DNA sequence: TGAGTTCTTGTCAATGTGACATTAACTGTC
DNA sequence: GACAGTTAATGTCACATTGACAAGAACTCA
């Protein structure tokens, strides 16, 4: 079985690097027809996850979305994002966009994927410039979302709002562009990564009980975990330190508080 | 412990999408100073792995590199790559660049990462436009490399040559730009992925013995594996079909040939 | 025919995991 | 103050997975 793909080109010449300035950029660009021939432009978007109380009481994953005020997809919800300026790194651009659009500073951020399919632009937009999006995904703590949520995220706008990330928990089934697929992929990455990497801590505050940590895993994975086995597995985990404090106030034996001592961002 | 990062910007306004044409593109761009303010341009590079006999006899991972004929890093080896044209998807661009620069059509290809750090350009190049590279990694079968290798990969050039991927096996310790780090990251991805995904088959032909498959794993992982345990683990693997053929010619019991029946590209 | 090689199957101990029982410690009520 | 109710924390057992290794099977070569 042979893959679909380009056949070998025997007479082709080796083109090293070719990192110079594209020729189209050296000229002035006037009309729409020429704009379609432009090299793709770059944008940065971010999928931000936070834990908030879900519709059935148990915590679920939410994400902030931005309502589009222009065509295409005017009125629909989209991932926060914006263009990449020349003076910042990709991750810095993601953080800056996050702060500008949602007022959030994530505890964890990681590159997800570069989306550049040809069918990303809306069909009605003839001659629109093609956009390649480098998408990041990030985690913010629940207390941060509470603060930002009270003041309407970025301060005053109604064009930024939290939504459940998963359509199975009341999230929007469709988003602008291909953002629904992007969010699904980010969900998959988070669910994979929480099983082997120290990621769940970034959704919690400085100190937490093992039950809270288990709730984070349960909310992300979408299934309940055995408390005893969960505790046993964490016994061998590095960077998880038991403190001398206990969480009191519940009508049961007060659980011990733990602290994450590992790196705060990967 | 709080992450270093941008503080929340309370007065910031929500900037949805912003996927229009950057303003700098609407004007003619004349001088070098303005060029530094241009939005970053896009390039695609690919790390291609193939198994070839190593220096100690046992097969090791090799990759084709392209010698740079221009500054910066003139004369050094770099990953094959080139600019992204507007009419193709990211993966298609990677395949096309691969065919043009090396004459190879990979059996497996997957996006690795988007590199866009600010320190990627050479220091001597003042005002050079910033380049964001979307890097793919690919696997080609050994028989393909033998054919391409005999004719000098792309046909005639000495500017394309195979090198061991790992410096520990004789590979180049430094490459142009940040390509050494990129290759190391691709090696890490391959080593992680071979342990849980059906990836090793793409380095072999249509039919192979379990010993050959084990040699692939050993070469990638860099350690020897127990033949009996390796066989047992593959028993539970899907898409691995035993054929009625045996590989004869060795001076020992002829081993059974197997076939991979799963998808050829992920 | 027998030595040498690798293929192939089988065994055993150590380890990890899921399921579940049991004790510990606190709150609220009678 | 005893007791029920709740969750925390520990312990136990069966089962699956894994690493290490033994042993028979099947071929080639001298």
C-alpha cells in the first residue's frame, strides 16, 4: 500500500532554506485578485480552559470565547486571538492576546497546533487572504476566572463570555471558522496529558486537598475515579508535597492540604 | 508561586479575530528598516528519518540535509524546506518541499511544531525579516532511501546528503539556525510515539520479520529489546497480520513474515 | 550427523492496577 | 454525651502486565 503523495521529482533542484523576503512583499499590493496570491498571514489563537461549576453541580471545563463583530462568521463565538507582531515570540504573542481580549494570565500555556487548511476561510469571502493560525492552549486557575468573570472578563464587554468547552456539557456545538474542531483537539490533548504530565495542578490554587485534585481529573477525563487508588498513584508522584494544614469546615474528617512544588509552566 | 507573564490588562478592549489584511501589506515596502516591522513570513521545514546501516553495523536513524549556499549559515547543513505558497495546505507544502529538495515521498508525515523564537535569525543579518517555521517530521522506507541515495538524492547535487540524526551516532553536532534543537525534538517525538502508536511499520517494506521490526524499535529507542517479550507484546497489537511466507536464506530457522494492515498515514 | 544460529513458545517472579473492605476523624442532632 | 452521617486514609486481594530467562523448533553449514 502506497501513500497518496507527490511523486519524486528527479530533475528538481535543491532549494536550501529559502528564507529570504518573498518577492510579493517587495511590491505594493493593490487589488483583491493580487491579495489572493499573497503569502499567508499569521495569527495566534488560544484555547483557555478553567474549571467552573457545571450545570449538574459538578465542576466542568469552561473556556472564554469572543463574539465576532465583523464578517465572516459575524455574531458567532470564536477563540480569542489576533495577529502576530514582529517583535514578540509566539508564546508571548499568545499571552499578550490573552491579556488583551480576556484579561487572563494563564498558569500554563503550551503550543497546540498550526492550522493552515485551505478550507478555513469562509466561502463567501472571495479573494480573502489566507490565514495560518498557530493555536495555543492554556489553563487558568478557578479563582482567576471568578475575579475576571465578575467584571465581565476584560472589564465591560459582553462580547467575551465563558462557555462550557464540551458540547456534551452544554457547550456551543458550532463556533466560527474551524474553531470547534480546534477546541475538540485541545480537549483531547488536555485529557491525554493529564494522565502522564503534571498539568492538573495549574487548574487549582496553591494548596488543595487530594479530593479537589481528584475532582479536577474527573472533570477533565469525564469519569469518576476511585479515591483510594487515586491517592495511591499520587504517592509516587514527584512535586506533590503534603503540608501540615488541613481543610476544616466540612462535616467530616478534615482532609490534609497538599502543595505542588514542581515547575509552574512547562 | 505565580508564573512570570503579562499582568491582566483591565482597560483593554476585546479584539475579536482580527483576521483581516495587515496594514503594512497594503503599502509598498521599500527599505530595510521598514522590513523589520513586517509581519513574520512563513516557511515549512521537514525532519525526515530513515533507517540505514550505521557505523557500528547496526541500523541507525539518518536524515537528509541540505547545504546552505547563501548567508546566513552559508556552507552549513540545514533541514530541507522552503516558503509556503498560498495555494496549498501545510502538509502538502511539506510534501512538495520534500520532493523538490530530496526527491522523497514519505510513508508517514506529521506536524512537529511551529518555531518562531526571536533569536532564530543570524545576528549579522540586521533588519532581516523574521521567519516562523512550521516543521513537519516524516518517515521514509529504507528501500526508498537506497534508490534516492544512489543517484545522489535529488539527482545530481552534492548539496543534499544523508547524515546520522543523532550526534551520538556520528551526526553533525551543529546545524544551521536552530535546526539541531528541532531535530532533537523530532527524535524525542519519534521515540515517544513508537512506544504507543503504529509508527515503526512506516520504516519497513510491505513484509517484514519480527526481528526486523524489533531492530527498528531498537534503533529508534537506542537500547536492545528482549526478542521473546517483544514478540509477546506485538501479539495483542492490531493491524499486524501473519502471512504464510517465510524469509529464507539465513543460516537458521526461517522466520515468518508479517504485514501491517493498518492505515498508512495518520 | 552434529554444531551453530535464530525463531518460537513457555515459565516465573516482580510490579502495577482495579475493586472493595476497614478504620479514622470530624460535624450535627437527639 | 452517644450516635448517625460523612468523607479521609489505609489495607487487602485478585488480576493483568512486564522483565528475565529457560527450552524446544527449524534451518544452514561443515
